[in-house]
C-alpha cells in the first residue's frame, strides 16, 4: 500500500471515529498497537525483520537501542529500545491499531484524543495515554491537539515510570534526554558503527561484532559519562589509580573475582586497591546473533 493510500485510509478512519465516537471512541478496548510496524514486546530479530539494519546502537543506563535515520521528509530519526531482549519503547511516525492506520505524520493530535481520551503528564517533557502507552514528547506537549510533526512514542506499560529523586538516585527513562549514563574509551562508544569508530579508535583494541563496537579490550582510561540535566556526575577510571566512587556519594560494589561493575557493560579490575585493568563489553549474545543473522540474510540476497 502506497503512502498516499495509507494516508487517505487513515483520514477516512479518523472521520468515522468522529461520527461513531460513542461506539468506537475512547470506550472501545484498545487493540494491538504498532509504531512504524514495531510493537512493544518484539524481539531483536522481529524488529530487524521490520525495520532492517540500524545505523548504530545506542547504549544508555544499561539498555540498548537500534538507531535509524530520519525518514525522507522528516526531521528526526527513530529509536527502538530493548530491555532483556524485548522492545520496551520505540518512536515512529505511523501508528496502527490492529493493522489499521490510526495516526500518520502531520495529522492533528486530536485524533489521538478522540481515540484514547485526554492525555496525562508522564514527566516534565512528555505526555501520554497510560492505557495505550502512546507518548507525546518534546514540542508536541504544548498543545496535544495540534498538528504533530515529531515522532510519537510507544512504551511498555510494564516498564517503571521514571521517579525523580535527588542524584545519584535519579533514574530517568533511558530514551529521554534527561539522563545519560554511558561509557567512553577516548572517543569510542559502545554500539558505534564500525566504519565511524575505526576512524576514531587510534591505538585502542576495539572489538567489533556484526559491524558495531561490541567492546574495548584493555584501555588505559575509561570515562563513565553520567549527566543528569545540567549536573555532571561523570567518573574517570585510569589504570594504576585508585577508583573513584560512582555518582554523587554512592560507594562501589564489592569486587567479584577482582572485578567491579560501576555500570553495565563496563568492568574495572582491582589489584591492591588500584585499577589493574579496564574492559568494555556488551554481554548480550542474542542481540549480536540477530544482527549477524541479518548480515547473512542480506549477503544471501545479493
């Protein structure tokens, strides 16, 4: 189905929803929702089958996302975030319910209000419909009924809603821009596209898998980049030095076999109270197996 036909079908459904609101409005049970073909609970492999190979992987607060470029005519790219191998949040421009178009880019937000009722505040920068998991973020929240030109969000109802406390206990949702917690080895980040990372790796021993940075072996220094709003709680780890506590005041966990893990995917080995070795590694074989399988499928199709 072409984009024009999909848009026309969505507008027809919108008009029907307005005429038949008592029967088909917010009181109707919510069906299966997808955003750009992706639904909450899908696996890595299922998302890759729908959207294809991501430009890069994003890593924040121990979660991994597929990052896709902005579609033609759109200003923002899209993300799909996973927890324990399944989708917990995604962004996109085309919302469908039970495979029928419900909302497309450039439509009025009132369409969503007619379907799901009044939105509620999710946090300072987002509103949502809790029964559906549909999220409005950024400039969309000033007037949820206006014409929407930014991606929608679709979040898992089971994923905990962020609770803001004094740092370092603050834990904003990983897909929001409010909190960043990620590792840096010089200018190399986990999940970077291999072609991009290779230009920046220098003498680092970078481990690639399926075309992405999966790890860095034995760097002399690591930065645990931790930003909450305008506050900086980042920590530098250097071989030969004593480790600093991670966060504002939280102590490091007791070593396990000589290793500590201040944040997921980063390991610090201690010897005599000082840092003896550093390592980054995304310990998610299911993720990289899905990415490798996509590479093989693509190669077979050539």
